[in-house]
C-alpha cells in the first residue's frame, strides 16, 4: 500500500431519460425528472477537478431498466471518460426489466424499450469490465480491477434472483474469497463495492424487509471480515450510513452505505485510502440546471423528500390503498401493510393534529414533555426524524427535549405495541429500538476508519 488511493463514489443514480420517456408524475424520494440535470452537475464537478480521477458507481444506474435511460446515461459516462476520469460501476436490480434465464420472480417478459440482464455487461463494458483482471464467469457481472499499484477493487453484482433473494450463491462466494486471498497474497489491498447493504443502514431497515439486505448478511459480513475484507461500499437503501461489525475472531468490517444521488441531499462520497485509514467525506451538489421555484436547490430537494413522508402520513389516515402502494418504497410489502391496517390507519388519523404536549397529556406524562417542544406536531417531528435517517444526521441526542419527549411517549406505548406487534423483534425493546433511530452518534457522513490489516 504505497501512497494513497483517492476516489469519488456515487450510487443509485436511477437515471430516467425524460426526453424519450416523457415527464414522470411518479412521486418518490427519487427526483426522476431531475436525474439528467443532477448527473450532469455531478459529472461536471468530477471533471472540473484534478485531484481525483476515479469514480465508482454502486448500482441502480437507471430508473427501472429502460433502454433509453441506459443509453442516455452511457452518453454522459462517455463524456466523463473523455474528461480523463476512470469509471468503475456495478449494475443492480433496477437496471434490467427481465432476465432471460427465467430465474427472476416478478419481472417476467421484456417490456417494450426494456433491457435484459444479459445485455448489461455489453452496454457498460467500457466502465470497468474491460479493465477487469478477473471476472466471475458463472454470473458475468462481478469483476476485479486494479485501481492503482497495491490497490484492488472487488466489483460485486448481487442481483440473486432479483427479488426475494439478492446475494451470492456458493460458487460466487468461493470466487470472491479466492479473489480476496489472491489480492492479499500478491501484496494488494482489496476492498469491495456491492449494491445491497451487508450491515443494516438503520435498525429500522431489516425489520420491515430483510430482503433489502444482502442475502445472508449476518453470515456474509462475518465471512468477509474474517477474510480481512475491511471495507465494503453499498447503496440500495438510499440512506447515508457508516456501520461496522466486529466478529468473534476480532475482525472488523465497515459498510459505507451511500444514499441515492437522485434525491436529497445528493450525497457524493470522497474517499482517501492509505495503509492507516479509509477517510470518508461527504459532499453534495450545491445546484443543478433546474427550476427550483425560487428555493435553494437543497431546500427544493428536501421539500420533495418531505412531501413523500407527509404523503405517507396522509394516506395512512385517508387513503389506505395509496398507503399500500407507497409502502414498498420504505421496504414494507403490501401484505404486511394490510395486516397492520387497523393500527396504521388509527395512528394516521391521530397523527394529523397531535402535538407532543397533547400526546403527553393523553398518556399522563405531560410533565415529561419539556415546555419548549409541547407545541410541536408529532407528524413534523417524525418527518424530520425520517429525513435524518436518510441523510445520516440523526442528531437528537439524549440531552435534547425532543429526544426526552419521544422516549417518554415510547416507553408509555411500549406495552401496547408489544401486544399489537406480537413477537416482532423491534417490539421486544421498543424504547431501545426508537432510541437508535432518533440518535446515532457514529458519524455517517464524514469519518476516519482504521485499516487493521494492511498488506
Ligand atoms: Fe436497489
Ligand atoms: Fe435504488
């Protein structure tokens, strides 16, 4: 590990070719119509500086596998390459509309204008695959590149069956472990990029849908750590998080999970790696070519993000079918949503006007709610808490009145939730669970992570 390695990383660009496909009315955390302008601004930022020439992209390149979106993105990538930047990317489950081998659940036929999984390597050959020093031929989309003398990157495709299981099968895992071993034995430090998180980006994440995690993530994180794979960059959750786990053998793995570029706060990781540490900094776009309706660009994106959460609260109360439609967006499947319909609807209705003070009074804990926050609508506080989870800024520490109020209410409601959510993991220790959501004292945006096993 002579010298240092520097690179940028973005993920979940979800590019949508609005010119070809038409204006999208879709309301989501992702800003689909804006993706082209966002990408242009990000790529111009990369091209305009000379400190870093490597750009990594961790999958979900296109909105939903539209060929037009891929082709437009590739045009932009070509331009970035012509500006002297080296791009290494992986594809993920939003990048194809069907898989010809029929393994895929859900996506069955090729829709007009779609992309098959088998086409992806050819489409993106110039952005990693061509430079591969090893490829996993059983799957065709995982590869290894030599980023610089002494530094290798494992680019892992974890599509699995594309739905109920995203991860690696046994032969894929054996190949991965071989690559780690071969790299280290030849004096190269190796780290990885895969789409699905290997450590939960928030405690709330695996609770609703484990399938959004990398398959067998508990085992996989241990296997990786014990093979001395210390850093893995992931996406998919659209959340900013830096998490770690230390195995029984005392080895640590860090998952640097990065939020979607196509929405608030347009996170861009700037990374430096040397023999001592991996240093992560997070930057965001100050602007891009768009009509922000008089707002600051970040404020515009934040309002778009908040709209989604407010829409969820409103639909909980007044339009449950719409709520079930939205549920997938935060990893709750329709079945689970309908199973919990009664408590969700009730909560939605109460939520519309409920302040922290009123909740305190109803629950006979008014004295525990500080005067300074009694007028705060719980709905608004929750919107902010959710936004903080996605942006990696869970800042309500135990000494804030907001934290104390939320925890007092949670403690009061815990027995009821335990009864309603029969046996669910999170309900066993609801206060502990909620505390982890509102406050995370490990930095998710800027951090210096130690290298324990340099080569
Ligand atoms: Fe994804
Ligand atoms: Fe995504």
